């Protein structure tokens, strides 16, 4: 999606959001994941997920690459995902 904003009021909102944002320490741990199912799973096609891996005791966020809905995991699931992803 491409959005073009030209009116002054809207531009002022974006300018304020950008100039008042506070930089956070640390790096964003984001991953692109492809889920492939075995053939006995009903022939589901592979699909991509964009994952923002949370820190310890935080939720993680993911979204399917073909959708704009956002999903949150539990902190326990983040712990499991961190164990899988960061141990490699």
C-alpha cells in the first residue's frame, strides 16, 4: 500500500510523530519465516510469516505476509521461540 499525504494538518501530525519519537536501545529481532506443511496435513500451501521476536518475558508479534492482521504470542511462547531461533 502506498499512501500520499499532502494536507498541512496531516503532514504536521507525521512531522510531530517523527521528531518526538524516542530512540530505544537494543536491536529489533525480526525474522521472515516460511511454514511448510507435510503432505498429510491436507495439502496446505506454504505461507510466510514476519516475526518480531520479543525479549525475555515479553510477547512476540507476527503477521502473515499475505495479510495485515497482527498477532501477539504469550511471553511463554516468546521464550520457546527464542530458544529455537537463537540457539541456532
